[in-house]
C-alpha cells in the first residue's frame, strides 16, 4: 500500500465519521440543520477527493465530461429543491431515490465490462439489479403518490408466481454470469447486462405496483434502504470504500425506518413485499344510516364542547393532507388556545404517506413542534382530554386493533382516541380505512360527533362555529348597549340583505334606533347588490325615506364621526384591502370607509371572502368589530330584540 | 483492497449507522429520510469513477453518454436531497426558536 493510498483511506475514514456525526446531529431539531450541512459538505469533499484519487483532474476529456454533468445535475437538483411544495415531499423523495438507484445500476452495468475478478463481477451485477429495481420501484411509488397512477394495490393474475419466478431468474442470471467467466462460455457481457437490467426493472415494478397508498411509508423507507444498498454494492464492485461505507449507513437507516413503520402498522415486512396489503372493502350500510341522525344532534353542541374544553388533542391523518386542511387545523388550534384551551397534537408514526409526514405538514403552517407528540408520549393523556378532533385519520384510531383478533390491524399500536370525553371526527366518509376493518368509534352513540366530507369544508364550518360562539359571548353584553347609546349610526346594506330579504328588519332597526335619538343614515355603494340601485329599490320597498339613503361620496366622510356602523350582507364594497392590497382584483376600487367608524357590527352570512375573493381584514380586527354570522334575517332579529 | 475488508467495512458502517439513527425522533423522520436519500446519491463517486474507467476502456462518447447520465442522476439526487432537507429543517427550526 503506497503512502498515497494510505492517505486516501484515512481521508475516507474521516469523511465517513463526519457523515455519521452529521447524521447524529439530525436527532435534534436545533442541531439538525447543521447536521445536514455537515453531511452535504462531507459529500462535496468526497466528490473532490474522488476526482483527485482516480486522477480525473489530469485527464482533460474525462474531466470535461465530469464537470459538465456535475453542473447539469447540480442545476436540476437545486431547481427541484427550491420549487417543490411541502405537500409533494413524498413523491419527491421517492423520485430522487429512484435517480440514485439508476445511477448505481449504471455504475454496476459499466463495471461488469471491466471487472477483474469474480467478486467484482458478482457485486457489479448485483448493483445493476438492485439499482434497477430501486429505480422502477421508486418510479411507480412516485407515480402513485403524485396520483398520476391509481394508488390502490394492483394485483396481477398469479402475481406471487410471477415475482417468485423473477427472483429465481435473477439468481440464475447471477450464477450464469460467474460460470460464464470461469468456464468461458462466451456469452457476451452486454447480453447479461440487458437480461439483468430487464429482470431487475421488472421485479421493481412487480413489487411496487402491488403496494397500496397507506403502505407507502413502508415502501418508501424500504426503497430508501435499497438505494443505499445498491450504492454500497456498486462501491464494492469498484473498490471504493467510501461508497461502501456511506451506502451501508443509508441502507441501515432505511431498514430501521422500515422496521419502525412496519411495527407501527402492525405489518410484517414480508407481508408488504408479498402484497398482502388491504383486505376487505365492504362497508356496512347500517353505519351510514346511524350517522345521519347523529350528525344533526351533534352539530348543535360541538362548538360548545370545544369552547368549554380545557384540553383538546388533535389527531391528523392522511385525510388532512389530501384536503390540504393543515392551515384550518392551525386556525382551529389558535382559536382554541385563545379561549385558554390546551391544544396538543397526537402523531401516529404511520399517519400519512411517509415517515414524519404529518410533522412536516403541521410544521409548514407554523405549529410549533413542541406541540406535536408521539404515540407513546401522548397516549395516556387522551383520558384526561375533554375533546379530541380527528382529521382524516382512521385505522390509527381504530379501537378494533385492541380486540378484533384475526383482523389485519389486530395488535397494531393505536392512539387511544376512544378514551377522550368527546370525539369529533372529520373524515371524508365512514368507509373502513386502508386495513378494511370497520371503526367501532363511528357507531358509538355517545360522545362522538361525525363531521363527514372534505376536511377543509368541515373544519371551516367548525371554525366558523367556534368564532361565532366566541363572538356572541363577548358581544351580547356590549352590542345592544352600544346601539342604545349611539348618537349616529350608518347602515351599509349589501346583497346579503337582499338574499335574506332582511330589508324590513333593517327598517325596523333604523326606526328603533331613531326612536332612541340616534341619527340613522344609509350608505349605498354604487355596486352593492346585483344591479345598479338595487339597494335603493329594496329599502324603498320597505318604506325607508329616500332622504336617508346616501351615495358613497356624500357619506364617506361621515364614517369617522359615526358611533356604530351596521353592515348587512356587504363585503367587497367595504373591504379596506381595496386601498392597499396591490395586485388583488379589488385594489383601487372605491369603498365605503366603514373601518373608520368607532364600532362596526357585521351581519354577514360567513367569513368567506366576497365575490372578488379577497379576504376582508375587518373580520380579523381585534377591537371595535362585532361579527354576527348567519342569515341576516336571523341575526338582525336577535339584534332588534336585544335593544 | 480485499473483498473481505470491503465487506467488513460494509458491516461495521451499517451497524454504526443503525445505532446512531435509532436516536432520531419520529418528528424528524421525513427530514432524516430525505437526508439519507441525499446521501444515497453518494453513488456519484462510483459514477465519476465509471466515467474515468469507461473512457480508458472504450471511448469518450460511450463514457460521456452512459457515465455522464449516471453522474447527472446521482448529482440530482445529492443536491436535490440535501436542498430539500435543508428547507424542511429550516422550517422546523424557525418554529423552535419562537
């Protein structure tokens, strides 16, 4: 061993240790960024070291090829890393994984031509096969995750037989390759390469196509492991110890994650590989009927339950990811916390489509990771929590896992959601989850509220209810007082008043206020309603004097002297965003200066943006705004009776 | 370097890696996986070597196409993987410091 080689091996050793150190830093959030950087820098150094050791720097042709391709790869990699959205993370990881696998396969294929002994030959053909199956398997997984392919498991006729045969052929090919060399059978290497490539690729497809959506965390972890193994074997073929070592580490990590995922899903790895995934898909109709009744009953008190809860645990699942409802989850958690409720998140290890999927999504919407708890850390807390909100999770909450012997999920660790005093389930439907086992929670008659449908819709509803409760509580005392004492009131009608046919109530309200000694005016925006002068017509119909109706320009300066402004079903025409939200459709539109009034009472149906789709910042204003949501006919009646 | 030593290196690094990675909490599993994914692009070393060997044994065209493809793929894996991991971790960390 020359001194140069010795030096090279020492450097390889140091780099391996550095990478291991980097990985060990990944175990804490605070140090993880540094850990990742260290690993990245070590990889960069390894590339440079390789360029030097194999004397590539002095070969101009090779160097040119290497530098150009390195640059292309770097550019594409950076582009991808910058552009990808967090929601696309699973498919990106799968795809990148596949690239690494294919690269290893190519290295293996090339080395087959140049191998000098049997060890090199065997390892290179193995690298080729494992790399190829990693590539095709990852590609299928990525397609499934990106929904470019049906996510359900595809089982071919005699699937088992086909895969077994493929494995046997693979073994034969490897043996044949060695025999070919020893006994000089004169089978061209190229033919062997093509056969091995075909068999490996086919096996990858056969294996990945049979895995369904919810088993993806396991598959991705396994493919991750395989791509490391492929690299490691390729390293054996070319005698690159750094490649062997790092590939081995990656292989181990993937295997570890695979184990964790399997345990969390109560699956054996063999079952996944053999495609024993989903079981029955039968849905019992009785359950569905049950719900209709419960839904009605529950809707009444669900916001009160949450409002009065001291402690709430939120359980997110893949449904949240599908509905992209993480932002709403965050808003609900914020609202609850504002009420003084303690909010925690319970994350099952296999929730979602890849390890840690939920953590990434929740983190993306600024939920601090301290609030995210692992299964074991939070499971004892369910019995103390007042309410548990399940968002698009099923199997991981299914109590059947404890006692339904013989079902696929029996024995799987689950979140003890059933111990919570009240459970709010925001799932898309009542179908059994991926494992095909019915969730007994759905049938429970007490303490369960089912909010079915797209989670982003049901959660929004829930949020609106919560906000409303909030608002009512604080405002009931003050709003009527304010109105009674107001000297000057401006009423802003909009299309919502027309929809609710609330103009008569508006008239009663204005008369009542006038009799209290207030000066009541109406501010009519030119485009309020669905036709020019729409509001004027309606108000006149209700018997309001047209002298009381003011056009925008005539009344706009008076808002700042107004004690109370009542908005009835108007949104865009008084949206202050029109003044400063550049680029939005309403930017520059003349609006009523409602926001200048001392107090604003908004009687709108909901908090959704108006026709223009621009959020109204007034809704979020902390002081001087009262939101009375719902049909204006109802809310105005309440307001009237309060005065 | 003998086959035995190489296999030994594989076994040792696998075990050490396994022990270290065991400490990573499930909170960070996605970044861990995408970081490992980036590291699996270490096969870039093999790809670079292949370009060199192929050029010597055959010619620059084959080496450029085949080896070059391997380098590009592996490099996308490395850069994309580390980049995305970095983005994710920064996201986690931002919240941590709040």
